[in-house]
C-alpha cells in the first residue's frame, strides 16, 4: 500500500513509525515531513495546508490511504477534498473538525447536549465583553474562537489582565479572524488528563490516557507551549473516572455530533480537567495531540494502520484497540528561547543509538547533517514497565542527544508520580 501522512512534526513521525510496523505499508510519504524522518518516509515538499497540491500528489502517486494529522488542514477540508478524489482518509471532514476549529461551536454543543464543561459566555462585541468582565469571577479564562496555534487561551488572574486579553483579541486582532468572537469561561481547577480516542461515529475506543506538560519551564512556570513532554498512562485517570468519562463525555459527544449531522471519524482528543465536581471538558481537538502521540502510540499493541482503515470504513466496532501495561515518558528537546524567538541551524548528534522511540520535529537535512530547524526539535520517548523507570530511562536517552542551545524540562512526570503517592 502507498500511504500519505499530512504534517511534519514529532506527532507525524510517531504515526509514521507505527504505521511502518504493518508490512502492507510499502511506501509512506510525508507532506511535508522533515529531514529527521527521511529514514522512515519519503518527504515531499508540499505544505500541510496545500489541499490542491496534496490531492494532485495523491492522484499522481496512486495513494491508497491518507492520514491527515494537523488541525489546520482538517479544519480547511483536506479530508473532504481527498475523499472527493477517491482517496480514503483517516481524519474528520471539515464539518466535524469544527469541534476544534471553533470554540463557540464546541461550547454551544456541550451546553445543548449536557456535556460537562466550564460555564461560559460568548461575545462578538468588545464593549459587551469588557462590561461583562466588570463583575465576572476572577481568575477567568479568555479564549479566541478559532485556531490560534495553541496560543488563543489566556488565564487572567486580574480584571485588568482579562480586559487586556479581550482588547488584544478583539481590537488589536492578535489572532486575526480567530479572535472576532471570543469565549469567556469559568476558571476550573484540578488535574488535567488528555484522552485520545478512535471513533468512526458509531463506537468510540479510548487510547491510553496521558498527561501533557504545556508550560515551558520546570514547576509548570513560564509561557504556554505546544507541549514540553508527556507521560502515559496518567495516574489520575482511574478506572472509575474512565467509566464516568465514557458515559458522561465520550459517548454523548459522538452522539451529539451525529445529531448535528456532523459525524466525527478519526481521532477525537478530549482535554479533560478532573474538577471537584467531576470530569469536565477543557477542550476538544480533532486530531492526535503532540506530544501525547509520542507516548500513546509506542504503547499501542494492535496495528495502527488496521485501526485507521477500520475507522475510515466505519468498522471500528470489530477492530481491537489494545494497549500494553507498560508506561511511557517523552521529553521534548527544544531550541533555547522557544516558544518565543530562537536560533536554528545547529547540528544534532546522537551518541548512542536512541532511534527507537525518538521522534524528530524541527529539523532539516543539509549535506548529510541533521540541523535544528524549529522550536520543538525532537522528542525522546522511553517505554518501561513502570512510570518511574520510563522517566528515568527517557532522561538517560536525552543525555545521548546533543545540539547547541538545547533546552528541555527536567521534571517531566514529576506531577504524575505525586499522584501515585495519594
Ligand atoms: P487549550 O489551548 O484549550 O488546551 O488551553 C490551554 C490550557 O489552558 C489548558 O491545558 C488548561 O491548562 C488551561 N485552561 C483552559 N481552559 C481552562 C479553564 N476553564 N480553567 C482552567 N484552566 C483552563
Ligand atoms: N499537546 C496538546 C495538543 O496537541 O493540543
């Protein structure tokens, strides 16, 4: 089979490495991929959002199956266009990807179908938003409606900060059209859990739970990033909580999307907060998380390509999704300065063979050398029988990777280990 994976980060590298385990996958193309994954895929210089070129490439190369991994091509309708051209895909159509593409849509969906989430108000008028903030409970959370590269959520600790956030989105147009409408919502507290699920619109099969580390610095300080590391499973996600989430959140969401005529097929990601009043949805993503995928997929025991094709055909019910009892930890090695400005072009070297479970994100090949080319450069994952061992082993592996200006958090998994003590 010829397979095409849209995207070019660590998440896509993890998906490609896992798909490769299936012997049917003779060629895997990555659009655009990156220089660090050339051993595993043929990288094609087509940007992830160029729908027209991706369709043309798929037709010219007789692609049998496509996986659309990032949010923006999904929201723009890449799956719709590929399916129209006769290419079966893993990923939701645009009318379902809106669950991530519009926070106003997802909040209204949850309200209509009684899916637990933070209380909220929607505003399209800045003055109304500002006057609401005069009396809103503080801290409060301001969210741009549309996609904003993961930066469209601001937790405001003071009324002043909240107002500045609203002005930056609605007047200064910091996120362009994405901030024309905003959501102001209740600040929730509790441990966070990421649960990626496979769904074909009929059934939903959760993957192993995970925990992201979004802040740039140790102790959850510093700016929000795309994610600096992950562990799986998430020890806060007990069997009881998993059952509640299935009954109160996952199944109701799949049904709600069907009722709206927006059947979701693909990976639906539930960003959950375990509040004192029970699990609530913080966000939906219409795709695999990054770097959640880098700990979840190495623990998947059944075949990824088989599952993805079953999702696409609506046959997930009879397909096994099974995870191992091991634990995984992924440490992201980034360029110093990320998520703000950083230098790139430094050579990446590996002292030992740490290739298994290493996923390259921001790198390019030049004259046979692998050079840094992004903020999040790569993720080093370790899989071990326990979480303690996985964390230790991931940090051992990190020592074997070097590049100038490398930066990584030293405390990935610490919070998860604390949960185990409770
Ligand atoms: P998001 O970009 O939607 O994943 O949000 C980024 C982060 O903001 C989340 O991972 C949470 O830590 C935090 N967050 C979002 N919404 C809320 C909320 N209502 N209450 C508390 N924290 C939140
Ligand atoms: N790691 C969070 C995300 O992929 O949105």
